[in-house]
C-alpha cells in the first residue's frame, strides 16, 4: 500500500485521539472549576471545545477521501468505518460536556449552600469519567495489542458501573432532601439531570471502546 495511504490513515487516528484528549481536558477543567466554585473557569472549559464539531466533520471527510483514493484492506476498512461511529459518539460527548458546564455555571451563580454539598459529592462521578477517558485514549494508542484492548475495555465498563452506583446513592439522598417542606423541588430535580450528563459521557466512551474492538478484531458494529 502507498505510503500516502498509511500517512492519511494514521493522521485520522491521531486526530481522533486529539479530539478525545480535548474532551478529557474540558472535563478536567470542569472538576477544578466546580471544586473552586468558579463559573468563569467553567466558561473557559466551554470555550476549549467550542469548535469541536468542525474537526469531527473534517475527520469524516478525510475518511471519505481515503475511501475514494485508496482501496483499504479488510482490517483497515473496519478501522476507517469505525471512525464514522466514533466521531458521532464524540459529538454527543461534546454536547453532554457543554451542557454540563453550562448548567453548572447556573448552579454556581445561584450559590445555594443546600445544594453545594450534593454538587461536591457528585464530583466522584466526574472522577470516574476522567478515568474512562484515560482508558479510552490508551485503547486508541495501543491499537495493536488485543489483550490490552480487552482489559482496557473492561476497565471502562467498571467505571461505567461505578458512576451508576454513585448516582443511585446521590439520587436517594436528594429525594430525601426534597421531602423537606422548604426546599425548591425543581432545583433538586435539575441537579440530578445535570449529574446524569456525566453518566451519558461514560456511556459514549464505552461505545467508542466497542468501536475500537470492532476495528481491531471484527464482530458486530
């Protein structure tokens, strides 16, 4: 196969890794911003992923060009097709990340001391999200080691399960709090909705992990 083909295919993979790292960084900034109770830092995190979809569109276009110019082998074809699915998942992660950042800005500006404890506790979910990002990036960088890919996928599944468990505990505590006569019930419902954004992010990272497994080992897409 022509060197230009390999260079083009590897450039697409490198861009995908950069995109995942960009989202990971935005989520790192989110944790620090919430810890600092700083709405401006959340805005900076939002700006870091502002032009995200322009790049994912370029990845999709680059894959189409590779299809048009070259004839990928079966293995390479699986990888290239997977990128279409991966960019779709990344766009959804960007949407959920942006929504979380925007909503947490509102929470911080309202500065309700009664909800702050729940927000601080919810950062355990964010930590699991960051770990899932790390494993996903490692999967993409360790593309030719089947056993390692499988182990990393299992780790992402564990983080996904942990986020569900943490959310369930938070949900029970918040529902109990909502039984108090003087609380704003809608405010607490909104908090749960915001926290779930991180669960959706981990779900999409698990989807990306499955696409990597398909690209490497085949199976169902």
